[in-house]
């Protein structure tokens, strides 16, 4: 292998740089790459398609079930207040006025404050050890919610829960980028992303059983406390699974050394850098570049716009179902369960289509906003009494609007290169997610209960603004790809050489802005 690498490097000319108006881009040859980077790029052709297919199947079988369960548990933990609200937590802890709203807001505020240090620690640490430790601790916090006596207790626990849970989404984005090709990012992300709905169905039915039992046997454990015990224990079990199974290709125990090499070679075509070399160094040059990159601001503002209605619906969905005329238990069985079932089907359909048509992501994100907008606006105009099933149907349409939130995240592993830049961009993205959800939780105020017409109307308007913003974001990616294609065409390189240079640039930890051969997915 060494002689082959030497032969590849002998005729590699030095870097030439083309300076554009807003950034500096490496246009000719990559910087001198180390043997590890060259070996990773050269390894791509050493394995057959059949070998890669079998390896992908093995990766899916090990990773996706654990990611599905863990991410779904996190969502159930985060949104458990919505269920506990209809089973007495507000009454037994003496919550009044807007105090219930603040339990969601404080969660996202702490999530936001801790996002940057958590992402920095994730870059420095072993992925599995870091995430499993954090999950164990937040499982303990969820258990402790059952012992809360008042608003202060709940605020402290929700603050700690947000600080700990902020780690899982950026970690899963990192893992998706490390294991899968850009073409596969959407489908794999929506597979573990469907756990939001799937685990909500499972935990919803279990919570229904807990609530039904305690209703028929009064005087025992309060149903909202039973829900905390169940979810906290489930989270701790998940932490053990994470410790033994999850990690990047370089870290896991269930692949041979040759399989690890092939797994990293498989994703070289992404041109975002593989995990072959642990890059724990924090590069300040990539930090500054992140804030010069227009896509950073698209990530930030579109995520906020998307998260505002999400925060409102996550916190108040069960209360909205109840306002239609459903009983406490029926909100879980007739409201949430079909809502989440439709979500799973739509997510998987879009994931499969974008696997076959990779640049259809924005198209489906924008299409998904249309029924959500229509349903919310129609719901705000309907009479506030009666028409239970009509209102049920219109609110169900909102489920389509949940798809863009996850698909925005898929552009992080697909379109951001450079290890430090990924860390900083993930921080920006999830801070925006927190801001949107924290503010969104305040959109449904107690004075509008139980119909919440003003909040529902605001959600509809935000879907319209999000649609326009996504159209602008897609236009930017198309324009940037065409600009780069023009520069590359002037160089006169053969297509195979262009691909190789782009891969070597990425393996040398170049960012997407520095690597002229990088193409943005949309």
C-alpha cells in the first residue's frame, strides 16, 4: 500500500488558489495530503459494489434501530409535559397562568446556552462514551420529575433536562454524515426521525394504559408521575445501548479493521471529510469562515421560522386536541396516534423519493408546508364549537409541516465540510432551533384557552413565510453550484480528476467554501 501511495503523491503539484469576491477557494491541487487521506481516497475502488451493499446492510442493522429508539425516547422525554398536562401535573404542582409555558421555554433556553460547549466536547470526546453519559444523566433527571412538588422544582429539572438533551440531535447528524453518502442522508435521517412519531405512538399507548389504570384505581400513584418513571427508566436503558453500539466508523466495536476502512471509503464522495482521522483540533479559521458563509444564515433564520410553530404545537398539541371535545384519554388514542401514524408514512415516502432523486429535498419541504398552512388557516376560521371531526382533520394536516424541520438538518452533513465548521454550524442551527421553540411555546397564551385561535393563526402565517425562505435558500445553492462549475470548466480537468481532487481536499479537512470541487445538495 505504501508504494502505491508514494506513486500517487510524487506528481502532485502545489496548491493554486483562486480568490473570489467573498472567499478564498482552492482551485487546482489539494494541499499535500498525508498517507491516511490518500489511502482513504484510493480505497474507494478496492471494494466491489456487492461488498459495499453488504456492508451498508450491516451498518443499517446495527445503527438505525438504536438511533430510532434513542431519538424517539428523547422526543418522548422532551414532550412528556404535553401528556402530563392532561393527567394532572399542573394541578398537583400548583401551576398557574403562564407557568406551564415556561416549563417548555426554560428547556429550550438551557438547550441553547449549553449547545456550544456540548458540541465542542463532542468534537473532543469519543462519541459513544460522551452521548451515553449524557443520556444516563438526563434519564435520572426525567425520573426526578416525578418527585417535583412545585413550579420551582419543575423549572430546575427542565433546565437540567434541556442542558443534557441538547447533545443528541447534533450527535446523530454527525453520525449520519460519518456513515452515509449524501444521497442516503435524507432517507436514513427520516428513518431515525420517524421515531418522533413512532415512539410517541408507543409511549402514547403506554401512557394511555397508565392513565386508564390510575383513573379506574384512584388513590394510587398519579398518572403523570408514572409517566416520568417509565420514560426515565427507558432513557437509562437507552444509554447502555449507546455505550456499546453507537459511534463513528473509527470507534465502533462491531466492524473489522477492513470493514472500517471500507465504511470510511464509502462516504469519501460526499467531500465533507470522513472519520478516518480524528480531528479534535478546534480551527478558528473555520469558525470565522462559518460566519462569512451565506448558508449559515439560511440555517439560522429558516430553522427559527420552522421551530416557532413546532414549539407551539409540541407543547400544546394535547390541549388543542382536548379543546376540540376529546376526553383526556381520547386525545392520545384518537388524536395523537393517527397524527403520528400519518407522519411516519409521509416521512418514509419522501425519504425514499429523495434517495432516488437526491436534489428534490427542497421541493418536498416546500410541498409539505402547503397542507400545513391550509389546515391551520382553515382551523382559525372555523366556528370554535362543534365540528369535532372537521377540526380534527384540519389539525391533522399540520403533521406535514413537521417534515421540513428534520430535512433542514440533513443539509448539515450534506453541505458543510470541515470538522470545526460542522461543529460551529451545528451550534448555530440548534441555537436557532431553541430560540424558535422557546418563543413558540409562548404563542399559545392562557387567555386564549381553550381554543387558542391567535396561536393557530400565527402558525399558519409562519408556514407561508417558511415557504418563501426555503425557495430563496434553494436558489442560493443552485447559483453557487453554477458559479463553481464555471470556474472548474476553465481549468480543463478531466471529470475523474475533478472528483479525486475534491475528495483529497475534503480528506485534508478543507471546508465546503475552500474546496472549489464541492457541490451543494438541494
